[in-house]
C-alpha cells in the first residue's frame, strides 16, 4: 500500500513540471497566432538579473562631485568634516593597520605631506575594523607619521558613502571640495605628485 502511495505521489510530482511546459507551449502558439507570426521558433525574453536587484544603500556619486559630508573624529576625540578643509587640496587615504599595502605606502604619504604643507594629507581608518585605537596610535608612533592628519571613521560611514571596497583607496579633492581622482591600491610619491600637478 505504501509503495502505491509513493508511486502516485511521484506521478503527481512529475505532472507539475509537465503541465508548466505544456502551458508555455500553448502561450507561445497563441502568441504567434495572435501576432500573425508563423515561424516555428519563438524567442522568450527573460529579465536580466539586474531587474531583480533592489539596492538597500544609495551610493553618492563620487568623482567630479562634492565629497560626502560625514562626521569624523581626530585622535583626541574632536569632531571634524572634510568640508572644514575647503580652500585646500585634500588627499583622503583610507587605510588600516592590518593592511600590508597600507603600511608600504605610509612613507610616501609622510614624505608628500612634509614636502607639501599646503596640502592636507588625511589618513582615515575605522577603529572598530579589526584594530583598536591603541593599535592605531602605536602604528603612527612606530612609523613617525608626524605630518599626516588622522581621522577616525566609526562604523565606516564615510568609507561607505565614498564606495570604498578595497584598502588602501585614495581620493584627491580640489580646493572646492570636489573629488577629482581616485586610486585603488597602493599609492606612490610619483602618483601623488602627478595628481597635485593635474590640479594646478
């Protein structure tokens, strides 16, 4: 008796896909008949995957747009924003202590800041992203990063608004606070000099 029930159940399961295929064939035939097409083949148009995507976060345009206005803190706990540096070229570098290319590029950022005191070189990191405030301060002290400004981006808000996915990522803002360049990956002294010359 149980075997018969299983057999009936299997037959019913097989009938559903078959009914769906037959239904599609009837729709295609009916569509061809109503539109006057007599071709034996019909093309089915499926929506692309993008049609089903519903973004939960709206990213602000970055390049050639004003830098996002998100609050930051310095190492002493004082609040500031990128807009506070309007009138100056700003190098905005996203980094972390655990990121090897970030470590490698720090001497270039330090040298550039020494050579160009008129430019704000701002290194931004999230103290909750696999590191602590003590680790960040120890890193700064170890590498003698005395000419860089540091910003803490808690919950990575600015990082998210600017669409940063990989570390390091560097943005160059002109004197009006407009984002002009973005470099993903390690930045060199030659890169920074090039960007500054382009804004001159």
